[in-house]
C-alpha cells in the first residue's frame, strides 16, 4: 500500500507530518506522500505562504529521520487557482504534484467552492443559474489545469459530484454530462495523465462513493489511463482508508495495474 494524498496541520489536516508517517509505517505502507493544500488567498483551509515553507522543511526533515522505516515523499495538492507548474515544483523541491480543482469563478474575481459545504454548493448553483453551468465550469477548469499546469496526478477528477451521490442535482447518465466527461477524457488521453482513485468518501455502507465513479473509470480504461489509489487522509488513522476495498473495486471493473511511487519512480504494480 501507498498513499500520496495526505494532509497535515499545515492546512486542514488534524495530525502532524510525523504522526502521519508513524501511522503509515505501523499500517505497513511502503510509501507515504504529503500533499498540503497549495496557498490560495481565497481558501482559508490552504497553507499560508509562510506555512508552506515550514511544511516543506518538516517533510524533508522527517523523510530523512524515517528513511529506514518507510519511503516519504514531498508533494503538494496544487489548486488550479494557485497556478503551480513544473517550474514551481522544482523551486519547492517537490517529488510530485496533485492537481485539483476546488473552485469555479465568474470571470470577475468572484470564486465559488464546489466541495466546502452543501450550502456553498447550492449558492454556486443559484448564482450560475443551474447545475449544468456549475458542472461544465468545473470540468473546464480541470481541462485548463491539465493542459497548462501539467500535474503528475489528477486529484478527485469528478469532485463536483460530491453532493450528487444520491442523484439529487442531476443523473450522471444525462447526455450533456457524458459529453462533458468525454471532453475531459480526451484531454487526459492526450496528456497521458495519472488519475487518482480517491477513497475519502468510501464507507462500509457505500463502496461506490469514490472519485471518479465507475462509469468514468471504465471510460478511462478504454483510453489506457493509469490509476493510483489515494485516501485523501485528513487524519493519521486514514492513511489506508478503504485502500483494500478500492483495490477490489478496481479489479472488479477490469483494472489490472495501479501506479505506486517507490524508489522515486511511479511503478506499475499488478493487483
């Protein structure tokens, strides 16, 4: 097992870097990567600029301390509006970057979170005049992020579904939604992106509550996309959250290999 999507007290996580490393080692993970939320002035849960420097120092320090117990990697979850890229990755000394979209904007410097709360999501739907406009703007940002920022991993690809798990806003079989997903998949294929299976919302009563959904995973298989399993841990105990169940879900869908970061390389592991 390996998890590269881990949050700490430097952003909205509940545990320290060291506490997460110890938990990962105790649970038998071969590697753990940290992905603090990149600084974005509109996002109070993201790392501050000063905090980012301390975060980098902390991860690198513990990477050395625990090198004989577990492989530790320095990453970041780069929000689209933080405008991170390969050059900024090098400046920070990152081992990898997860690219994620958490906001949409109206073009006039007004930003709307799509996963902060149901209330804020409803406000966005109302502001933009309907769910279709919100969803399309979200995926447009995903496309622009992939093409211009070139992340190593695409984080929770269809996060805009967070409040739609019970199909409260739209059915994900609608033609307009499928068409938009196909548009994103074409960009993923063109850029050969590594796609995260995010297990954060999975629970014993709903093993389907993962990002992306099964339909999109099957479509990703058709374009030979690579997958990586991440738990999006905000607590140290969750570094392996439903990891085995996610492996089984992928196997049942037809995925044969996943990527794991080992020895500073993304390697294909048969599941």
